[in-house]
C-alpha cells in the first residue's frame, strides 16, 4: 500500500515543507518509500533539524506529477506537543 498522506497538521514539518493531503510519498532521503511505517523508519534515521529531500506524487490540474520538496524535521517530542489541544500538556 503506498504512503498516501491523510493529514497535514498546520505548522509542523510536513506543512512547512509543502506536503499536501493526498500526496503519495515516493522517496525520503533518496530512498524509496514503500508504506507509512517505512517512512516512519526512515525519519527515525535522522535528527531534528535535518533537512531531508523527498519526492511526492500529487495530482495537479488532473495530472499526476512528481514534486521534489525538502522537509526540515521536528523532534518527535516537539511534534507531539503541538498536536495536543490548547491548554493541555
């Protein structure tokens, strides 16, 4: 099953990189991505602040296009904190 993006949270790494809901992640750090768990495993090979190239396939004007992006990684801890509702810690 391809790694299709289901959600992009405002202000987090994916959002800042320009990843959109519906994108399919093809490569991360130059390595092919087979599914979501594989993407998570590849992310874990990097450190917060690393700038990692990735390629996504998205529909643009009805045509599938490969788009090169660069994501600057957040820490898992930082990303988790931002996902909590306001007032929760």
